[in-house]
C-alpha cells in the first residue's frame, strides 16, 4: 500500500493550566501577550556548538552586533570567552581545521552565491580569504590523518565544473589535483585520496566512476527513480569500505556499508515506513553512532549510547506559551494512507518534507490566533520512493487534492471555520497557493504566494 504522511501540524494558541504534579518542570508564568517577532524570528542564542579536535576549545555561533559570528571558549579557563569573527553579514556555518589552529567558514558577498572559504588563525588572530574571489568553493575532504590539508573544489576555470585542489593550511598554497570537465562531485577517503566521482547522464541517472591507477573506471549506475535515495557518503577508517544510503530494490532508503574488496553490501539500519536520511559517525573511529527515522516524529536509533543531544537553544521563548504540534494520520480520497504535521501552510520544493518540531512561522500565526495546517502531500520526501514518485506529473492535480483533503479533514473535525481558511507557502508552496485560489476559490478566503512559479 502506498503510504503518505500528511503531518497535520495543527497549531493553535491556547491557555493551559498546569497540574501541580508537574510544578517542578513547568512552574512559571507565561506572558499572555503576543510573542515579539524579533524573538520568534531572531537568531538563536547559541547554535552549531563544536569542539576543537584537541578538546581545548568549545566554539559556537552567537550574535555580535545583531549578526551571527563565531565565539570560542577555552576549556582550561571557561571565563575566557571571545568572539573571533566580525562579519557584518553574519556566518551560517563553520568547521575546525584538524590542526587545531584554524576555524574555517564559507560565505558569499551580498548574496552572489559564490561561496568563498575563509580562515581564522587562533595563533595570529588573522582572518584570511583562502580561495579566489571569482570561484565557488566545495569542501570534498578533510582528515585528522592530514591535519594541514583540505581537499576543495573550485570552479574559477569553468563555472560548470569544480576542479579539485589541495589547500595547505601552513602556507595557504593551493595545488591542482584534478582538472575536471565531466563530474559533478567527488568522494575521498580518510587519506584524502580521490576514490569515486559522480555524474548525471541525459536520462537523469547517476553514474559512479572509481579512480584506479590514474584512470576512471565505471563502477555503477543508479536509476533515476533511485537517485534521491541512493548515494555514497564517506569511507571508514580502513579505506576499503564506504557508507551508502541505498533505495535500490527497496521502497524506503536504508543505510548500508559497501565492502569494496569483497563487493558485498551489509545492512546497518532500515525502516519500512520512512527513509533513513540522517546518520552520525564517530569523528575518529568512523563507526555509525546513530540513525534518524522520521515517520510522524523523528525517532533516533542509538547505536552508541555515549552520545546525547541537547537542543534547547532559545531561552527567550521560555516565558511564552507555544502551541503544541500534533501529528495525525488521515485518508486521502483514493484511500491512500496519509501520515501528517488554519492557515494551510504548504511546504516548498516540492521534494522536501514537513517535520514535527519547531516552526517559527507556524508559531507566529498560531500566536496571532490562527490554526496552522501543514501537509506532506504525495511527492514529499522521506517516506520512500513509491510515495515520492506518486507526485510525478501531479502538480496542481493529485498533489493539490491531498491539500484539499487535509483541509476537509480539519473542517470535519471542527478545527477550521470553512469560511475562514487561507493558504500560503513559498516556492512550490506559492504555486500551490495560486492553484488553490484559481481552481478552488470556494475553499480559500485568501492566500499568500511567496515566490511561487506561475509561468510553467
């Protein structure tokens, strides 16, 4: 049976009276006022917390002059906290060099999407641009085995392709490794040797080539219906095995490990309801620590009990009452099972998905008195290729039917006033908004299209 998750994330603003039994956990007064937008949509208090490879420093992103920058704390003196970048546009991601001297980050200039690589040297306190201004950088590999090197891709020679370079963190030199006129990406091992490359052929298939004896040898082909769920990720410590997400011959994506010497695939984890799309590996042993399975809510299968997660990163919201999000399962008109998270808020893509969790726009609307309904309609990712492919050529058709079915569910269950239903979304969600207003005007009282494609 084809499974579909309509995560009805139903959000509305309510006042809850806490039972005294739970006073230890929730004994605080919520402010019965509108949540300020700058708190809901502002930067997180701290995010992207990381530890330097030698364990001496803790780093994180936090606001400096209203923009996120990198801060570090010396574990030998926790009072020694300092911001080490001062970028006026803000930084969204960074990583440690394995030499323990460099913090590296990527950013573009005023939205030009040419992401360049920068470094901050902890010893000299100097920030340096490492890549050409006219090139977009890709990070292909870094390893504790070669702490002074990073394998990168640059497209300054030909914007269509990234040549592979070795970046030296001692003298900041860049050395050409491979001039590339064919491949879209490369996979390297722990010794920073290029082992595989991929390309997309005219049929939309992914072809993998293995690099042996300075020659590219065809290795495998992934059919177009499996390209979303099948891809190589990274090598183990031996260099003879590579982790692989694989949907070939399956409906949902499984995590496997491919032994290149024995040409065998070994299953690590799978779930018949949802794809495995996220997994973590130990940074030195390269063994899988946990996998995430996200059907109605994210469930983590922990393979290494030493790891724990702490995601409480917006303390300013503790004084406000947030709306609960409830996943339910409903039926579509053609009897497909619909797994789900009233404004009807339609996700973009459409090849992404809604997940159960914190959504700033949902909470903003709920705080202003609206119920919010989000739907994983057919064509959404994460629930297997059968459900994903059910959305092929169904823009404005069955994909839109799923949205209307979810609205009807909300009306039947007396969640929504049938005369006061809005639709909104961005990208594909904007397109669905235009379709909803054009073809089902009696369903929606109004709509907000955010950058939706309208000329197809």
